[in-house]
C-alpha cells in the first residue's frame, strides 16, 4: 500500500478524507472507505481460513484482496450502489486468481475464475487448474506414445 521510499503514496488524513498526494483524486478517498475495506478484507481472510493475508490499497478509492501463496481473491464491488458505513459497497462477485509464476514464451500462466462466493470462485479456479494439468499430462503422454510407437 505505501512505501517509505515514496512519501507521496502515504495516505494523509484530512477530516473525512484519507488520501495520498499521488492518488490523483484529491478530496476523493474517504476515511470511512478505508475502514470498510480494511474490515471487509480481514473478514474475508478469516472466512477463507488459515494463511490468507490481507492487502488494502488506494487507487481512486480504497480496494482490497486476500492472498495465500500464488492465489489471490479479488472483490468486484458494485460502486453504483450506495456506500454502507458498516459494510462498504455491496460485493457483486469474487474472482480467484491462480498465478504460479510460470512463463511460457513471454506469456504468464494464470487461471482466473469468478463466482458469487469466494469459496466457489476458488473452487472453480482449482478445478480449472487441475483440468489444465490433466490435459497437459495427457498431451505429453500422447507425445511419448507417438515417440515410442
């Protein structure tokens, strides 16, 4: 979210606002948005179980995700709906991203699936990853059979 090397990215509290000088939004990012993002991120990490870490950042508003290893769960909020001081903006959907750090010919392998719940999004992403691994194994086995035949 912030670094000591770039003080322009450090949020500053100014009444109801909590915004860094380099955000670009001026008096846009509200402190209550930050508090809701932090609270919702911590609740999501707790919901997902052990080992999930929270990330909250500012980019013309406050945003959050949770991460465990190379897997992140992103939130798609409906910012056209009214902001609720307790719950923040309503969540439209969740996306689970699996990014194992595999690069093939300058293309980064990533699997992204979305759903109405974070558990479903993660389950769909894991299943997609397993399917991809299975198909890759089948392709390599077929290649091996051709080479031996």
